[in-house]
C-alpha cells in the first residue's frame, strides 16, 4: 500500500472516529455540546433516561429491558430499549453498561451522527435500528414455544410416584475460575426423570433437563437435551438458610419463588414440586 493510501485511510478513520462523553448531564461529542441527558442509570437504580436536544426537545428514551419470561437461558439478551419519540420506532441493545458515562459512550459510538441540528437524522436512525435487529430475541421466543409444546406432549412420565426419588451423581469438575460443575441423574422407581447440571459459585444455578431419543428441531437445529426448569439459589439461602430461590419452568415459561428446605436435597424437592405441578 502506498504512503498516500495509508494517509488517506488514516484520515478516514480519524474523520469518522467520535468521542462521546458526559459532563453534568450534557452529552459532548469531541468535547462539544451535542445533546442533554436526564434520568437515572446506576448499580442501584435501573436505567430510565431521556435524551433531549440542546433546545430541550425530547429525542429518545433509554430504559432497562429484560427478557420477558425471565428465562435464565436468555439473560444475556437483556439490556436497554431505545425508543425514538418522533417515529415511535425502537430497538433493544443487549448487555449494555449501567453507568451513565459508559452507557453514553457505548450507545453513541456509531459510524454516522444520530443527532443533526438538534433532531434525529432519519437515515442514521434507520441504520442504527438495522444494526440491532431483534433476531436473537425472536429466535429465543420461538425456541421457548417449541420447547414448551414438546414438554406438554412428554408428560406425565409413567412411574410409581410414591417410590423414593434417587439422585445418581455423574460427574464433578472444578473450573479455572474456581467454580464447581456437578452433574446428576434423577430417577423414581427406577424410571429416568431428568438430569441436573449445577454451576456452584457464590450461588447455585441448577439446570434440570431431559435427555430424549426424539430430537426437537428449532430453526433447522436439532437437540436431544430438553430444558425442564432452572433453579437459582442465592448465596444468602445457601449460607444462612433464609430467603427464597427462583425456579423457572420451561413448560409455562414462568418464574416462581420457592423456599429450599435443604440445598443438599434441592434435587428431590424440585422433583416433587415439578411432579405436583404436572411438569413431570
């Protein structure tokens, strides 16, 4: 590449590079006032912001967005929802910062100016939305529905529900980060009910699933591992035996609060609960 070409490339990069910062609720672009920001976004307060022009005209809102069903599997899809006031169009940006300064730098870092002459540029808005389509969210919802339908056809699992519940250890491994992953299989009356994979950190995340013979297909992808439920036991419930745990059930895509009597007996307690509710 010639020196002239390198120089031109460097000019393009420097010309399009933009630095967005926040100073006393004024958004600065390359240290020049660009827009205004009001509202809250911090570790203790959920994101609820309004971006206005320098003339105080509302341009768009930035609000916390969480995956609708609360499915732990799709926790990473949560982030913020940006809604433009003039057009009414919106988009979701997952896994965003909550600190206002970092959030501004992340949201406004874009190849073209979103705000021009104190208004939203329509072309930049369209381009911005197109870069963050909801494909992953739609796919997740499709997967949830297909999984729910599969589970409904699978139950009830025929066995002696008065028989003792057996938990068979399969494996236990320690990760490089220091957490522990345990896997078990759960039986009742000699009949396989489901498997469990537990990620053991300061809290326990226990994923209950069934290994099946007939694969479930979603978007041309087949799986023989069907999620039944996910139990999250917080650290306080583990250490002090108080507080409640969250149980997400995939058949009805709902989150329920459950008090775990004994963490070491959680598999048996959840099996009894799922049986009673008609999930097994």
